[in-house]
C-alpha cells in the first residue's frame, strides 16, 4: 500500500463521523438495489409456483401427434420432460343425481404426467397400467353414485356435439339443454373397461360448471400403435425467448399442425410472443432501473462530494509535498473502494434480511386474506446478487468520479486559503429587494447564505430534486402496474353466477336465501337494442373509423348497439349510493332515467393491447332513442326513449362492458318495466341472472345443485376470482413496498445532505450569532432557507418528474392504452413532505449547532 492510500485510510479513521455517514449512505443504496432485485425475482418465483400449483408445469403442447413425431420431440435438445396426454372423451354416468353433471370425462396421462400435474390423491394409488383409473371424489359427494377401489366398469365413450356444430364441446362448455331437456348429443366412438385404483380430489383445472366428472387413466407409451394420436406436453430445459421460434421450427420439420403454449406460466418467466408486451417489459425495466441508479448515485455522490470538500486542506497539503493529479484522484477512488468493500457486503445482507422479514410478515396476511397455496420465498440467485453487486460498484464509481476530478485539481494555495468552495462577487449574492420587504432581513440573509454557498446549496437542491423524481416516478409506475393488472383481468366481483335464462325473477329469488350466501344481485339483460349517436360524440377510435368509412353514418349519426341491464331494487340503490347519485331522482319518472357506463375497457385482439377509453362523449340529461331492427331488410322500429341520469366508469356486479361502438345502460326495476312495456311478444330475448357471494362457495353450489331445476346453469367462479385477487394483492405488496423503500431512501438522502451541509457551515452560523443575531431571528433565517430549498427543488423536480412519468406512460402504451393522469395526489404528498422533511432536517442539525461554543466554532478551519 502506497503512502497516499495510507494517508487516505488515516483520514477516514480520523473523521469517523463523516466516514460512518458515508458508509451508511452506501449501505442504504446497496440495500435498496439488492432488495429491488431480490423482490422482483422472488415475486416472479411466487407467481410461477402458484401457476404450477393450480394448472401444472408445462411450456409447450404438441397436439394430435403420432409415435414418429414423438421421437422427434424426444430428440429435441430443449426437451427436459415429456408427458403424454389424451382426452378420451365423455361417458354417461349411470344413476347420477346431479342434472348438471351427467357425464364422466376421461383423460389419460403418462407416468410423468401423473407427477407433473396437480393431482391430489385422497385414497388408494395412482394408475400404473392400462385401463387403471382414479376417479373424482365429487362423483360420490354430488352425483351420489358409489364406486369403491377395486371396482371394474365398462363405459361407452364419445364426444358431445350440438346439432349443426362444427366442433365437439369441451369441459369448459356447460351442459347444453333447454326446458325440453338435453339439446346436445353424445356420439359414441369406443367401448372400454376400467378398474378403479384410487380416488382423487376434484382437479383445479376442472371448471365447476363442466358437465363431466374427471376420471384419469394411465397411458402407456409402449402400448400405443402407429395409428394412435395423442398430445405431447413438454417442459423445456431452459425457458428462453426463442422458445416460440424453436417449437414452431420443430413442428414444421416433424409435420405437427397444432401447437399450444402455456402463456400464463411463460409470461412470469418474461417470455412472450407478443412484441408489444416485450417492448413494455424491457422499456419499463430500463426506466425504473435508471431511476434507482440515479437516486443511488445522488445519495452516494453527495457523501463523497462533501467528503472531498472537507479534505480540501488535506489534499492541498499532499499537493504541496509533490503529490500528482493522478495520485490525488486515485486517493478519492481508493476511498470509494474502501467504503465499497465495507458497505456492499453489509448493504446486500441488509437488503436480503429486510426483504426476508417483510416476506414473513406478508405471508401470514396473504394466507389469511386469500388462502393462497403458495407463499413468498426469499429467492437468492447468483444472477440477482451479481446484478446488485455490479450496479453497486458502478454506482460508487460514478459517484466518486466527479469528486475525484475535483480533488485532482486542488492546488496547495487554494486548499490552504479554502477559496475554492466559496467564490464571491456582488452579482453572485445579489437578492431582490422584494424578498426583504416581504419576508424581512432574516429571509434576505438566508437567501444570501444559499447563494454564497452555491455548491452546497445546489448539492442539497439536487438531492431534493432526485427524491421528488424518485417518489413521483415510482408512485406513477406502481399505480400503472396495478391498473394494467386490473385491465388485463376480467372483473369478477362475485362467487357464483346462476344463469336463469328466461326464468322469472321470482323463481330465482329463493336461491338468495341459501346457506352461506352473504350478498346477491339480480340482473335482467336485454341486448340487440340500438341507438343513434352524433358524430361529435364518438370516441377517437370510432372517429378514425368514420374517416375511413364515411358511409357507416346514417344521416350524420353512428349506429350504436345497446345493452340494457335492470337491477333489483336493493342492488340498484346500493350501486347509486356507491356512485354518489340520488336513486330517487332516477325512479318514478315519465321518461325512464338510466346510469350510462361512459368508460370501457377491452382488448384489441389485432394488436393485443388492453385499451381503456370513453364509450360515448355525452352529458347528463341527454335523451337516447332506442330502436331495434325488426326484419332482414334493416327496417327499424323505435321502442322507447331513455334519459341519461348519471355517468360512470364503474359497473355493478354482473354487468360486463361491451367494446367500442356499444353502450351499456343500467336502470332500476321500475325503469326496466317502463322501457319494456309493450314488448311482451319479444320478451324471449330477455335473460335473467343471479349473482351470489358466499362465505363457502362450494357448499352453496352443492345446495344449488340439489334444489335448482334442470334447465338452470350454475357457474362457480370463486377460484378464478381468488386467483385474480391474489394477483392484485401480490402486485400491491410489490408496488407499495417499492414506494416505501424509495421513500426511506429519499428521506435518508435529504437528511444526510442537509445535516452535512449545515455541519460544514458552523463557522458561518457562529459569526452571525457573534454579531448579535437573536435566536428568534436565527430560527426565522433557517426557516426561510428551508422554504427556499423546497421551492427551488419543486421548481426543478416536478417538471423532471413529468418527463420521467411521460416515458413510463409511453412504455406502457405498447401493451395498455388508457388516458394519462398525472399523480396529483402523490404530487400533493411530495409538496407537503418536502417542506416537512427539509424543516425537520434543518431543525435537527441546528439544534446540535446551538449547543456549540461560538469561540470554538470561529476558530474552526474547515468550512
């Protein structure tokens, strides 16, 4: 170790407080980078494990292949696990007492598939030979058909077809029936015998409304003939972005026509065949990581810049005894290396411990709130640690570069005179007379102090600006993430959907009294209505369409489709209260009034974008003419009129918005009856639906299955709703945790910068006190300085934040399209908190200075 480095270490030891503050600043920065990297990896790992727990682990499925094609898949270098599967079809379940599930659904898996997919064995064992099967426990519990392990039975297996259908029905299609009975037919294709070797719990991939109970058979590859076809499910060795191209190339070479991808799982690996989504992910990652690095650089840079300012005389002495510019520069780099060697390990450990403690707290909350099967685990990967370490080293290097250059230019004379930091001229410290008139002499002195200590003043303002940009950018980013999740998910606010078809409301009413039902909503729907909308009222998407196809207008008006929803009295009143609308003003009227949904969300399947837009640009009080097309020649008949009583972007339970060129209007029972008066001959198009929330959805469904008529459909969407709530909850934890982390770093940055700046001005403050400035006047001066800091920081910070927010919004628009909304609430919080934090930091620092002796401070040599 050379003499310069030895002197640098001695200086660090001699200035323990400054060294400790710098180390703590670097530890906080490294902890943040490590925490963010680990949080991202852990969060994605959780989503991967949850998806595998729900639907099994697979990446690519090759449909309807033969043995020769199977060999090609096996030989592929990317294939790690290969699973054979086949949907045998449906067979009638003799003696079933569940009218909605009269079938058995037979599915085959190879031995690997029985392990790879979430099949939960209740008793017995899994099949291991041809014709061995396991059956669902639901067969006995809800169909009341008793089978025992060891029983053998013969089934006629076939496909479900609708008359005139172009493809067979699947497990996601409910039983097709009307008041006269089944309208679908079971086409028998084979007869096979089976032996029961075990009982399983209902698989999660079986929808509750599916018409067949799951029966799983073993498929033996060695027993397959050359003419047999089946599906091959592949787990690849490494999930890469080239997966789509590689699998398509393999399929093309092997003559495989159909490929499916597990897109739900692949997206959590960051792999997608959607170019817009890929662009969104990479651009967002770049912007956010850039914001984090800038914040970290600001935190560490201030510490080193102030350290160099303190060491000015020390560096000048080195220069006077022959130290070169390179040696002085390297002394600062060496100081950064020493600080980094100590701080990076502690910072990484602190970040990991902090995230681990956070996860342990969050897991209990998530489990209690949502009943998730998987928990957040602290995932530490070499890649995430390496990324955190490299970014931290790069951050420290960038942070020390400018101070190191400054150190290399320090001359012996300048250092001894300490004239580098403070260079005065009359113009430099000139202040407006208005400041003194409005705020007094204290404000003028405070402003002159800031101008006199310009470098430290700018360093403090820079620190504040960075904190503002960090907080607002991350706040907007997290809210955008949450909104994107909400846009991409279907709005499911209920547990059970009962499709009453053309039943009367009174027939469905008893179901609202079933056990465990906590809330209910009755909705009547009427579609195929139309209205005309003025061209100026069209949203941008439709105006563009009109420009391309002017002939679509009828007398200057655009033909809109209308969906009419009638809510039961209690549900309508609750919805109106939620919107802040007086429901009484919408009822008991000669002209029915409705709540119109004027903002919709839909997915454009050509671009893959999720779009939020206005459905119509109208005002409260506008009247819409409702008409329907009555014959194939396009003849129109006006049915009724409805007044727009309220506008909303929200929808009640059971109402799903339409796409562009359509509007949804919601009316009360009275409004519904008034609008449909005289339409009895067309009442067959009205659908009645009941939506239930339950404390035990499975028990409620079981009771419904016992008492409902045969032509009633029941959809239990509790599991889908739970999965969506889990995604939103996990995203909220991730995003708000991110905000808290950034906020703590920003506060630490501000406190560190201001307290250090104040400490270096001890001599200056002692001079002011020595010439008679009173404690009250001193406090006023400091308060005005705090205000000047805050105002200056906001003047720079808010515009810069707007630019960064604009970049984030631009990156999101590759996949999600919705109106830009500046985070005014967050901006308000920032404005208030900046002044509070600056004030507290100044107050904390001044309280320590007040305890110092004036004579001792005047004798202090370093400024």
